[in-house]
C-alpha cells in the first residue's frame, strides 16, 4: 500500500490519496442489493454462530486504537505513522482512501471530540483541529499536555469524558518496583515512590493547551499499566484493563515454579473512581486462589494477603500475560441481547507463558451487569495467530470500536489489518 506520509510540520501541505492494495478475493466482502456481506472465510477469523466478518483494510502501518465516525470513516493511531484516516467511497465496505499524517507522532491512542482529534506521543498529548467530514487537519498541531514521564510502559493512552476531563494512563517505569528492575530475588522499594508519578491514572482538561504533568489530578493509583482505558457509556465512569506483572518464577524461583508463573498474575478489569488504589506493586491477583496476595518483593510467599486486604478489587479477571490492549463496552443494537452493555476486550497475546504455549491473541466478551462481571468471559474472535507449525501472517488484536451500525471493528498492529464484525443470525 502506498500512502502519503507528511511530517507534523508539513501535514498541512497537499496529500496524495492512493487506494490500498487489493485484498485477496477470499477475504473480500461482497455486496448484495447495496448491502455489505461478509467474506467467505470471515477474513480468517473464528466467530460465534450468527456472526461474520471481513477485512476492511490491510497492510496498514502499525494501527493501534481507532475511532469510527458516523459516516463510516475510520481514524487510527499508529505507533510508527502518527494518524491514519480511512474512507470507503464505493460502498463495498473496503477502505479505498488511506491517508497518513502527523508522521512525527508515535501514537497508541486517538479520540475525536468538539472539532479536535486527540492523540498521544509518548511524553505528550497533542490535538489537531479537524473539520466535519475531513480526513486531514484544518490547522497546526497543538500540544495539550507536555512533560509526561518517559520510558518503561510509555504509551499514554487516554479516555475522554463528557464533562471535558481527559483520563491519562501513566504506566509504571518498572515491572514490580524492585530496587534493581527484574533482578533475581531483589527486594522492592518500600514505599514505592514510583507510585507518586506513575502506575496510575491522571485527570486533565481537554480544552486547555500548555498543560504539564504537574497540572494533572492523581485520580487512581496502583495500576501497573492500563493500555485499555475507556468510559463506560452506561454509567459514564472510568474502566481500565491492567497489564499484570511479569517474572514471578524468573525472579523468585524458590517461591514459584514456571507453570505457576505462566498463569499468574491475572490480567484484571478495574472500575476506577477518584482516590482508588488497586495495590501495585505490593499486590497481585491470583485467579486460582481468587484473591489479591502480597508480592514477593514485599515479603509475600504466594499465599499471604497482608496489606492487600486494604486495596480495591477487580470487576473481572483473565488468564495471566494475555496483555489486554483495548476495552469497548457494547451499546449497539444489532448484536444479540446478551452482548448489550457487556465488554469486549482485545488481548494482544503473551510472550512469557513458557513452559505453557503462548496464549491470548484473541478478542473476548465479558458480560457486565451493574458494574460487575455477570458470568465468565468467552472467546469471541479467534484465529489471529496461526497454530504452531502453520503458515500465515501473525496478527495481534490491539484496538476495538463499535460503529454506529453496531458493527465491531478490530485492529491488529502486527499484520496491519482491520476487521469489521457483523451479526447476521445465519
């Protein structure tokens, strides 16, 4: 695919608009009487009965999170390409216009509100004026917040609330706040001063340029890294998915074997209100025991609860090291009733579940009722990563968004693919 890639300084210059490379016919959607239909193989995905999918764009430049506009336009963040804007002009469901701009931005998040497109850039949050119906900015980039902490978990993902608040994830600098990070039997810094400036959520204003980290309100703490961060449209409050800590067995082999370390700690969904503390790095959640326990860096033995009884618990938990990268509550009308107001979660997949097979690489659905899990999660979309020994492209689910027609869009930052999932009942 050939696209224009102007720099931030030059993005107001003219853009070249070129269509994406043709998709393989097997993956392409069909149209019937003006209606988009799914691909014969669902774009390579495995879905529940009654659902189907097709690829709307492919071979994009590391797409991360996305926004679906009412007219079907897509705006995506890119960890290498800044912002990617897509449009379907033929009505066949495939994006035939692709524009990249803001090329100096290394972005994981994108949001559109009140005539601006907001994006992150590792140590800053920026915004671009964006006219209705336009795929490119109408003026120069503005720095909303600068001087955010670099290094470690550096993506500054965020969520925008209706009251003009921007909630920004400051991921931890370290794995578990050890005196020497990720080292054998190395004790934790106690108290963990990193929690004062990282490992939590800070609240800023969306309408005030020139803010710094010091202008933020420390909203919630003890959250190791919340790449998945969103406002639940049902209750208008903040929910996040935490990336749990790593290397229990590698750093504490006298306390944990590799099988236990592969499954523990859990990935967790948190409901975050002002002043909440979820306990990182002092604690982690053990799904097998169904409780939060004291971390070994702070005197834990894998069973002791200790101070962890004082920290807020989770809404739901999931297998260890699956790496949740996006959280989207379903408020559409076209999926069956069981999905209404529940949560879809994109798991990026593991790197450290040995000796067990690496896992995740899927999208799951978690039923939610009154802010709590209402039953077990189920794998909703699979097939992103080929089985061991199989050929094919590895895809890693990254972003989720619900379209105005109720479709679910899924991005993949490894293969550069975007799927659209629909319900047909067939």
